[in-house]
C-alpha cells in the first residue's frame, strides 16, 4: 500500500518527448489500470469503478477500447447498485470528496437510483413524490463495498484523483475488515479534463458567476470554486512532473483614489492556492523537480481588455464554425448516412477529435480554405483509388482482375470515403448557414468595430438594412459594440439601440449583464509595458491593432486574441513584472534552461531576408488558394520533437479564469510551432458563443420556474440544488419522466445545511 505518485516524467526516458495529452493517457492506462494486478488472481479481467468526476477525466483522455485492452471487462458507477463479483479484482478511480450529497429518486415504487443505506422514504400514493434521500461520499461508498464478510470484490486497487484528506485516510486504515483487501492505495493526482492535445478544463462552467458575481466575497461558493480550480490545475503539474514559475495578472486600481476590488484579487488568490499545492507536491512526490521547469501564467477574462469580444465575435476557423453554427454536444456531431436496407437514412454519432486525421489537418484552417482543401482531397481520392474508379465506370463488364483490385481496396476506401464525406457534409452545412444568415457582412462589421474602422453609423445602417438578422447575431454585435463604445449605452441610448435592433428588454439584459461583468475592467487600461496603444485621431476606440509582419490571406481572419501577444512576451521575458507578478522567482538554474530554450526558438524562427510587411485587409479574398504555411501545424512539430525532446523548449502553461475560447486554443497551437515550446491552455471551461449567451439565462429560468412550482406543492422539499441537477441521460430517466420529476424540484438551502 503506497501513497506515491508517478515516477515517470513528461520528457520520458531516453530523451522521448511526451505531449501533455500523451502523459495523461499513459498515466491512466499504464500507471493505474495496467499496474493493478495480483499474482493470485484467477482471471486477468478487472472491474473499473468511477464516480461522476473521474469517469469524465477518463473519457477525456482514453477510449473504451483502450481500457478494455488493459484487461477491464466492466466499467461501473460508484453510486449505482452493482452485482457482487467476489472472484474479480476491482480498480477504484475516485475523487476523495468529503462533500455530502442528497441522492436517490423513486418513481412510484420503482427504484430509479441506488439505495443501500441511510434512507428515509416518504410516500404519497398516486404521485411522483416517492423520494429517497441519501447522504454519501466516495470513501463511504468504497468502504461499504469492501467491508463485512462478503465484499463485492476480491481485491481493491484504489486511486484518488486528487490529494486525500488525512481524516479520510484514517477512516480507511481504521476499518480492519477492509484494510487486508486493499491491493493499492495511491494518489494519482490527475483531476483535469483534457479537451484537446494542448488544452484542458477544470469543468466549472459557472466560475464567472461563482468568483466574480454579486455578494461572493467570503462566501462558501467562492471558496469551494477557487479550491477545486486550484486543486485541478495543480494535478496537471503533478502528472507531468513539471515545477512551474507561477505568474498572475496582478490587481490594479485605476488611480490612487480607487480601491482594488475583491474581483481584482481573484487571479492573485488562485495563484497562491496553486502554489500551495505545488509546494506540497515538491516535497511529497518522488522525483519531482526541485527547480522551475516551465512557466504558468494565470489570467482572467479581463485580460482581453474588453471581456466580451473573444467569446462572442465570429471566429472563422473550421473548428470554431462547427461549434458555433452546428448543433453539437461537445465534440459529438450527429449526421445521417444512407440506410443499408434502403429505408430512411440512419443517424450516426461521430467525434470530431484528434484521432480523425482530416479533422486534425483542417480544424484551425479558415472555413473557405478548409472547403477548398476538402474538394481537392475528394478529387484526388477518387482519381487515385481503385475502388472509386471502378465504381464510377459505366455498365461495362468488370474483369476478374479488376474485381480483385476493388475488393483489396474496399476496406480502406470505405474508411477514407466515410471520413471525407463526413467533412464535406459538415463544410457544406456551414457554408450554407453562412450564406443564409449573411455572416460574411456581419463578420466584416464585427472586425471593423474591434479595429476602430466602424462605429455608430455602420451599426445603425446594419440594423436598418438587415432587419431579418436573427436575435443571437444582433446580441453578439451589440455586445462587441458595447465593449468598444461603452458610452453609447448610457442613459436612454441603449433603449434606442434596442428599438432599432427590434430586441426585447429580456434580450438586452444579456448586453447589460456583460457590461456589469466587465465593471471597472472596461475602463481600465494597462499603464505598463504591455499597454495597447492606438492613434488617438484615427482609432480612438479600437480594441485591437493590426499586427505587423503577417500577411492576411483570407477575409475575416483579422481578429486575434490578446493572449497571442501575452504568450509571445512571456516567452521573451518581456511581460511587465508589476502587471504580471510572480509567486516564486525562478532559480538561476531555471533561467539558464530558459535561455537555452529561447535560443532554440530563435534559431527555429530566424526570419529570411524578406522585409516586414503590413498585412493588407483589402486584398484578402474569401476563396483564394493559400500558398504559404498556415502556421497551425503544432501536432506535427510535437511528433517530430519525440525523436529529440531537446529541440523543444520549456512548456508554457496558460490558465484563464472564467472560460477560454477556441480562438485562444488555436493561438496556443500556432505559437507551439512558432516558439518551439509546447503551449498548453487551461480554463474553467471552453465557451462557444451560443453557450456564452444562453447559459446564464437558462439557470435563471430554471430557478424561477422551480420556485414557482414550490409555492404550489404544499411545501414539499426535494433537496437537490438546481445548479447540480445532472442531465437526464445521466439519471437514466426518459424525457417525460425527467420533466415530471423536475417540476417537483426546488432548492431550500436551510434544510440539512445544504
């Protein structure tokens, strides 16, 4: 029984460079699943048991086939009723939570969720008001499984996703019936959700509200959110065996007469919490580096000067367009394929992720470029593939030799054709939506506003001539306009804009709420070395300036997140120390390593004899073939680095409190290539524009409806917090059942102290 962490390193043995996602996957599969075995086991098959947090951690890094290949025959939910398997070993991958939950629901007399102990049942015949209330935590559930004369499993290998409190360790050790049945007891320290080869989230969609909302100062909601966030960020460094120099955006007041607000201190508080965890890892994890090996920069959304622009402006890459315009659930896309029986088309779910080579190549390309490349790929594929050529023939007789060639080519043909057809369909859908919604003109106006080339006149003209524009696009345009021209929303000016855009008061609340969220940040400007300065006469209100030294090949590719400049300045050690302070000054040895990596980066990016040129926005075209490198090939850079990790400099980690955008994730891939340093982006969530606008409204509506129902239910209290209600598919209810059950739910914070 041990409480150790990984003994490996993200740089691997023998000079093999391992990417952020590779390390995550290998730790879960090899260090946890593969190592959980005993010599006396009759079977090599095991049961893997996870909770709602760890199952998501696992699914973000590994496929089901990967887990099965390592000898797992069954994956179970810790909090569901499970069949005893006393001849099999079990792997527990659980969060060491002390939190108590209310759990369990009955529909009439049918048990819908697990109920094993501490249950109180209240019944009212003829209604859906039969309820079971359970108080539980993960440790209690584990002990319940393995204690007594007849445990559920023969041996338990227990791995915790984050540090386990001492009192919970004592509780396990004091159970004498359980202790001999434990094969391993370890802290894996892996509790982040890998959403991309260079990106992860802490899965806190409500972080903006919990950390920057009204009345959060000194609240338990604030403390819980910040602690979970810090814990999960720290496990990234525990997994990769990286010791970061921790920098953060420092709190700053407007002037000497203005006090620093509680909101301004959030990055500082998070940096301190992360540093505390990492300091503990430094002394407790074997082989953990003792000097700095990487850089971590902690920011919040106000780093974008105007909080709202990056999350709501239309981003024109293939990846961003998919998540913005299509009805996707995370990375899951549902498309129709022809029925094998000749009937109605069948629906098929596909994941747009790294295992798809077409997606990997096109995700950061401009949508017009992606469409052209897909057309070229399809044409080339049909001209070169034997099966495709034979399928295109007329009704002439096929020779035996031709038939043999077609059969040999068919499996590969089907797989490649399926991939290409999928992306041709997706790109076609996106281009159709762009045409129907008039997004090119809207996108041009958005970027002109951000760069100071358009203002009130152009906004008024758009709303007068584009009265059929949908509500969401009008809101997004007004949010950008409000960020760049806040004075245009003072007094009755906002009302006039609302009337011109034909929006309701409820719609305009989204704009007003965003201005409230920005608060003083909308008026603050950086006074240090990283201030964004613009010509006062030409671009008084511009929120961005054109970048020199870059050619713009495609229309609507002008916007870039401020994060891009921040990372470049961080890499060059040019961030102002008064604005971006450090929790721990890097040691001399770490600085030497950093200088070495910078020299590698400089050599890799040494410019040719060509002079710098200002990119011309007017000459860019919508569908002009690209002849130059697009700069988004970080995946190939990382693969090439595997042969010699010394070619890659120290990693750069960025964490954005309150949600990151796909444009910011794209920047991290781009700069990995440019800087020859793997840039990993973390955030509380990855926000797509539809979510950014609709999620806050959804929470308010659910709470309002629930409280109205409470007044009509004779005081019945079903103790489930609305903010933690799982999706209906997680509870296993049908849509009708869930609607019926949800109508009885409301929050009563005073009961049981929940």
